[in-house]
C-alpha cells in the first residue's frame, strides 16, 4: 500500500523520539459491516481521555472528524495534536490528504498520520 510508505509504526517510533509531540489515536467501532454509521473513538493517551463521535462509516465520514479539530486551531489556538496514530483500515487512508493546510500560500503541515500494522492494536500501546 503506497499510502503507508514511511508511515508505519516503526516510522512513528523514530519520529516521536525526535522531540516532544502530542498525539491522538483514532479507531472506528462498527456493529455490522452493513451499518451506515460507526463510532469513531478519539483517545488522547497522555490524559487517557477518550470520547466517541458518531459518523458515517465511510472514508469521507471518518476523515472529516480530524478536520473539526484543525479548523478552530488555525483560527485562534495552538494545535491540540501534531500526530494521529491509527490502524491501517481503509476508512483512515484519506488522512494523508489532510496533513497539509489547503491554503497554497502556507502549505503548513498540520499533523502527521502514522499507521499501525494489520491486526496490531498493541502498537497503540504507549511508547
């Protein structure tokens, strides 16, 4: 998968060793594959604060959620995270397209997305 190039869990471990970073972890919880909605879990590991948002069980639906946090940040306050760690599910593959500010004048990097290996939820354990 080209989307995971240099965004694997080992790349994540190398990146966080380079300095102080704040991250959130995302996952989706579905009842049945045919369900139109899922619960997107958002966890801030330092405080262990976790909450859930109901969203459409599509890549667009799931990927719209981080944008809800990014937009207010650009207006007035510092970013609440600079890393998103998630699994490599198809619903998260669009995160890479949200990493940079769409304003062509800035092109500022808003966050980096990293992906755990398939069936490796243990990789979200605290480093």
